[in-house]
C-alpha cells in the first residue's frame, strides 16, 4: 500500500503486511490498515475521525501532557470512541452522531461525568482539526452531552483520618507516614511518592514539592507537578516530628540490612535503600484495604487532600493561602471546589456581625467580650 512521498526525502513510502486467511478477511484487514494510516494530505481531506484522534494524541505527547492523562485518553478512545466513530469521515461527522454516542453511553450505564470526559476528548481533537484547517467548524460545540450535577466535596472526619493512619501503622509502617503527611499537607499522591529527602528541610520545617511520580508503560517516570510549578509547603512541629521519626526508622532499616544510605533517596519506598519510590497505584490499593478494614468504604485516598483543605478553610485560613498550600494554579478553583466550607465560614462571620449589632443594650464590658 502506498503512503505517498516522504515530505523530507521525496521518496515513495510503502507499507506491506502479511496476512493469513481467506480473501474476505484479507479485504477487511486491508480496510483496517488503511483506516489506521494518517491522511496523506496536509489539509486533512478524506481523513477519518480515527485518523484525527491518532494525530491529536501525537500532538498531546508533543506537548508533554502527563503520561497518565494520555493513557486515559487512549483508553477512552480505544474502548468507546473509535469503535463508534473511528471509520467515519470527518466531513460526515455531525452533532447528531455525537448525541447518538452519548445516548448509547448513557443507556450502557455510563455516568454523566464519564460521558462528558469523552465529549471533552472529541471536542479537543476537533478543535485541533479546525486549527489545522481539516474542518471548518467544531461540531462538538453543537452536541449536547449530559449535565453533571455539582457534587459537594465530602471530606473525612478527623476521627476517620486518625483511624486510617493508625490502622496503616499496624499494617505497614513504611506507608503510614505517607498518609499522615498527605493529611497534614494536602500533597497529591504522585507528589508524595516523588518526594526525596533532598526536598525536605527538617531544620527549617519546609518541603519543596517539585515533582510527581506517574505510572507509564514499563514502569514509573518522574514529571513536573500538575501545575508545572514547584511550591514550598511548611511543616509544623507535628510534621517535623513525623518525618524525623520516619528518617530514624529508615536509617535503622538500612543499618540492619548492611546497606548504604543514599543522599538522594526517596522518602517513601518499598525498598530498604529507597532508590525506587512506591508505585502510586499500589499506594491507592493499600489505602483501599486499610479504609475497608476500619469500615469507611466511601473514603478515597484523594479525600485526605479534601480533608486538609476543609480543615484549613474551617480554621479561617484565607483562600489564597489554601490554594498555594494545595498547589492550585488559580484560587478560583479552590473557591469552586470548597465553596461549601467557605459558605460555612461566611455564616460564622454573619453570626458574629449579628451578635455585634444586636448587643446595643449590653454594657461596654459585654460588648468587648462579644468582639
């Protein structure tokens, strides 16, 4: 099969593939092979939805999107979008095709959030097609994915967090400090796994959050944080004591194993010399076992981050500081996610003002105690 001329060398490119089977099956295999190839024209004429998605994924990789994000995109495209729309010509794609896809997903029991995630992929790929001049309009803008009801963040209680950490300490003292640090700092799972001792200043009580560990094909990789910016997180005496005690245990394990300390070792690792971090998915699996053990099946590892945020907001810490502490790129995100906690603080403020203004008949000493 001819793939046209190479744009650099000008030579004719051809693709061949050996197939074993009958003529009808061979024709079907040939059609699939043709569908998998990128369009030969720069303007995308004749391209299918599947070909656009392939090129869009290449663009995502070029822009260094998170490997986890790209893996999720590929899974959604492979399992749902490509089987339904992959062979359809871009010139034939309409909002009706997308509405039909979303309807089929709903009938299959997919949640509105899942459907909108698929819609976002299709819309982003079509936006790229508009930029490249492959299509004139983004038909996804005319489609109607289901609305997603805003869910109030449910943060675990202090007692639940304590129960989980205590149970983790009994099961695996290597991971219990990770959960405690997650609750103290609101750090993300990948950030905790990527933490090295060189990032920790126990004297000043500061952690520099600069990297994240992600699962990739063939193992683990380190990347920048979700916002591509490092941040410093302060540790109180409890946090300093936690990591000091953990460092002492780590050193004792290394000594007992007659190993050599590594100055750039990971803070949390399944191995004695800690040159390899915990896998984020294994951390989540362990958390699930622990939370089930203590009888809180609805609590997720990420909810420790919500716990941190709601506790800080409830204590009166301003939103800008909470956003910086959590590593949010924009305080408006903090406002949206934790609006319920902020509303409770607003009600507390209103109660204070009500007490002040309703105290006109009280004596000066009583007014002072109210304020």
